[in-house]
C-alpha cells in the first residue's frame, strides 16, 4: 500500500498528484498510518473471492493486450538493436519485493494474499518464493515467523543473507518493529533484534562498515543494525523524509540522499548520526515513485516519478557539494517505473504509467523499455514488454545479464481497476545478441576463475580465455528492490590490465566506493557482450576493538607481597574474543568473557607497567594505555605509647584526667590515635592530629587501665602498653 492510496481512487485521479506532493511534506507518522476509514472508502469495491483473484492476472493481460501489442509494433528492430522479452510466466507470489541471492536465485515475497492487504484481518505470515532462473522453478519459502513483511525494507548483509526491516501489522497498515533475515543457503527465515519503532515503507542501506541503516517508514529517527545484530538509534539525526527514501553510500562514506523529494542531503551514520542538507535543489521535481541508480563511483542517475515525468538528471557526489547536471529525458514519461543497472554499467528503465496516476492506470501503461548510456547521456527505446508493470512491480539484474521484471497489484486501487500481475517476464538486452540482425545469441566471454573475496584496493586475477578482447570489467552489487527502489544496486568500474588468459583487476579502493557485501563480477568484450557474472564478496574492514584498564588506578601503590586486581572494559563492532593482561611484555593471564578481570597475586617489590589487550573475532587486537603501579616493602606498624599520666598516678574525686600519647610511623603517617579504658575494651575518644591527647572528664572513682591505639595510613595498628591510674572516692 502507499501513502496517497487512501485519498486517491481512480475517481479522484486528477487530484492525485497534487495530493501526493502535499502529503509528502506532512509528518511521516501521518503518512504511514492512514485511518481505517480512509481505507474502507478506498476499498469500497468488495474484496474478491479467491477465484476472482486468480482470474485477475488474466483479466489485466486481456484488458491491456491491445496496448501491449501497439507498443511492441511501435518499436521495430532486431534483437541486437532492441532486445527481447520472454512470454510472461505465472508466479506463486507477486514480485513486490525481490532480491538476488549469492547463489544466483531470486527471493521474492509479497503479503498474505492477492487482495488489497488492508482487506485481511490477520497478518501472521508472508507468501515468499525462491525462483531459480536456471530451471525456472520455485521453492516455497513462506515466512512463518508470525509476521507479514509486506512493505518492509530489504538489503544484503555481508554474507549475502537478506536483511528485512519492518512490515505490515494489521488491516490499518501499521508497521512492525520486527526485523528478519533470510538465509539463502538454508532457505530459512529468522528474526533479528526488534527496532525501537514500528516501520512500514522503510529503506535499508548497507553502510561502509557493514552496518545496516534503517530510515523512515514512519518514525523520523533512523536506526542502525550493528554488525553484532544489535540496533542503535541515530538520536541526533531525526529528519522527516518521504517513505522509501533513496540512499546510497557516497565516496565520503556518508549515506547520500538523492530523493524522491528534491532536497539533497547526506547522513553521517556514525555514533548517533548527523544530517547535512544542501541548498542546491536537485531539479524542482518531486520524483515520488521514480527510479534512482548509482551507475558509477559517486554518480547517481534519477529518472521519472512524480507526475510521470520524462526528465532525468545526474547527481555527482564526488565533490564537497553535489553537482546536478541534465541528461537527455526518457522518450516516455514514467511513474512506478524501475531503474536497473545492467552488466555493462548502462541503466534500464522499465514499466510505470505515463499519466501520472498515483498507483496504476491500465490505460496508460508504459511497455517499452529504455536504455540509458552514461557515456552519451542518451536513452534508446527498446522492446516492449507484454504486461503492464506499475504499483508493486520490480526489476532485477540477473547474473546472466538478463533482467527479471515482475509483479504489480495488491492494493485497493488495484482491486478497483482489476490490476494484478502475479507473473514475471525476462528481458534479454541487446548486448547478448550477435550484431548481425540474426537474432542469435552472441558468444560470451567467460570468467573461468576469480577469487571468492576481493579485498579493497588489492589487485586480483580474473582468468578468462578471452582476456585479449575484454574491454570493461565491473562490479554490480546484488539488487534488492521494492516500490521502484533498489536499495542495494551500484555499478563500480574496475581498472584492469590484460595478460595471457587472464586479467589483473584492481578491487575498489575503499569501503565507501564498494560497501562490503556480495557483488557480481562482469567482464565485457569489445563487442559489448558481458560474461555471466562470477559472484565475489567484498569483505568489511573490520574495526579493531577498544579497550581500557578500569583497575588498578594509575599510580596505585601496594605492599609486598601484593595482590593486584586487574580489570578492563573492551568493546568491538562484532565481538570481543578475549582480553589478555600484561606486565610489560609478560602475559599475566586472560579472560574470555565480560567483565574482563584477572587477579595478579604474589607481586614483589617494584614498579610495574600493566596493560590489557583485547582481541576481536577476526583476530584484530588493541592494547590499552599502560597503568603504572608500585609495590613497596611490607608496611611497618606505627608506634604508640602513653606519655602521661604515669603508671600508678592517683587523681582526686571527679578529676579531669588528661591523657597524652606519642605515636609515629616510620614508613608513612599516623592517621589517628584512639584512647581506651578497661584495658582497651572501652573507647573514650580519639585524636587525628599530633600532639595526641584526650581529656577524660570527671573520671569515675576506682582503678583504671588506660591504653592508646595508633593507626597508620596503610591501616596497620599498634596498641600501647597499659598505664594504671587510680581516682579517689569522695572520702579518699
Ligand atoms: Cu506498498
């Protein structure tokens, strides 16, 4: 579903664009949570029966067959000129969300059914499939975690798993806080940590350090999935943006925002986040439901959207401020179109409608594809597809250089106009055909060997029998697409040299240019024919752990033989595997779990420099700042004696007895002297400064044994010899 949807059935189509533009500037919470009443109005046409729904895909094709055929006739040409489209194939799900997997298969998922999602009361699962392009077969991978991930954001984790944020909670189209991960090796789903906020229509962006940025979908405060799976909020980066914002990591490492609205921005996702907004407007167009694609290092193509504009622009974010330049417009105005980077770095526009209709207009579908060439800045109209692909349709580059175009439907307006495209078509671009008009497929260069992992900035070898004829080498990030937004795709050209039977290419310079994760490696020959891709992984630059000693305190002193308790704080972007404690270069011991501590016992006289060294799961380590401690000789006890009264002294009845004491400490200081009677059992008082004295007022009659006790700065105590005195009675 979509924000403008409730307010714009076909009957109010003329207001649709203005309403969308208006709504986009309202707070996102309003956008993401239309009222149930709005939807009841929008879905005034009764939900269809399962049978009727099954018939819808055919009805859509029948209703648009003439238009599709006319579009095909309008673009004559040989396959090497305009490419070819396959016949549509029925699919078990609508390709609302699709992601290419590292095994070359495609994950696709939609919702709980073919009707508008808000017509279903229960949202406890999601229909999902893995499609294998090699065999054209499907494997059911329904999401059975108890949640509907319809209208989630999706992008690839470092290992090629697909991370999903948010989804659809109920018939009121509330978001969900849940995150999910699809494992392509086991075809299984698992839950990740919950986000702080419910999200519906969020964008997920793989960042330079392997973290996943989650923006919008309702709340204005972005969140980041950290590499250890926990989620932090970017509390200082609250910003109201349109739903499904367009974000790509830029050469400066920030996430660059290129639309769909026209204020260009950049988000520093470190810590709690910070936005920068640029004054330069992009183009005066709100490109709601247009396409964007980072087709070269720091260069983004935007095309279509809004009121089905033909306009396209290029944004160069390599400099300190973004530079926007014109490029040729498309031949067809489009909204709800997809923009897909191909194996050679060109960009393919597919689908959409030309009337500016918010979600779908069966009378104004755009069937012809168009190819944008970054070298010339021009578009070429290509073959027309057979099914109109509008709201909830997607397009995805496959590892063999073809393009999957799928989906469309599942919304109130879709039901009203009887639009459903529960099928898929495959586009074979012109570059795969012999340049002789014959329609035969061209021989392709083959990548027979390449490393599974290519480290940033490093040269690596690509073995190919066609080395001498290779003209281009590039990486294309695996796509993850929904709602006209590919959250992952980017094309990175690679420098290379030709050898005999092999090329030496240089991996992208850094993680800003190629955020870590899965990529397709393509080589393209001098005729422009691409190889089948070899999957390669660009590893994350692993951050070293942080560590500091929390104990002992700097300069702490101990007495021999000492027990020095060592303790450290250690953190890492992934995990800390151990903390070792050192005296100089000598390892004392280690701790593998927090709180990290070690008791260093039997420490003799001396001065020591102690450190802690933390090591993370990838073997990177950091050593703390040193702390110096001193171990002194054993503490000498203080001296203590009573200097007056003298032993045997006699006092009168009710006398005040002044007790004077002497105390000293040879290796420190006396902190207090306490005065006792009853041979030390009853404390009279104390004095903390010399000369030490105490006046025992109106001492009771009788014989008293007095003592004093001195305490030194190390806590050692000495009790004096007793002094016996007598205090007379009233009658002597
Ligand atoms: Cu939607």
